[in-house]
C-alpha cells in the first residue's frame, strides 16, 4: 500500500544532510540513536567547507560522533554542547555555557 511512497522517499546520506543550513543546529542521540552514515555525511560537508559552522547538541560523545563531527579536527567548525538534565530546550534563553573539554560545552541554567 505504501511501498511506492517509501521507495520515492529513499535517499542517500549525502542528500539527506543537504538541508542542514550553515550555522545550523543539530541534536542527536547516542548509542542506538546515533546515525553513523548521516554523521559521516555531515563530516564530509564540513571538511569540504560546504558547511562552515554547525552547533551540535548531544547526550555524550559516543563512537561514531567522536570519530566524525566531534573529532578534535572539527573544533574550528563545530560547536558541541553536552546536554545535562538541567538544560531543557524551552528554557534556552536562560541557558549559559560553561567550558568543558575540547570544543564541548556543558549547559546549565542561569539564575
């Protein structure tokens, strides 16, 4: 019933990440929720300078992200933010950034 619609929407990781704008935001999970092919495609866009700056929100560096978009070589083009349980997106105007490790920042709520 939906087979044709499914086939029409199939794409490559490279095409799937083209809609990410320069200086955009990316939030991704870790472990099972970490999309290796998409992270690699994003890394390739960053390395080719097609995507110059990206802000990444993550739950902790895991295998694929640390080898692609959160690798030390990406420090000039990726701003990485580590979510803590206090950092809730609707409260973003009250968020402050504290230095953490490398290019990763921890979020905490401001008073």
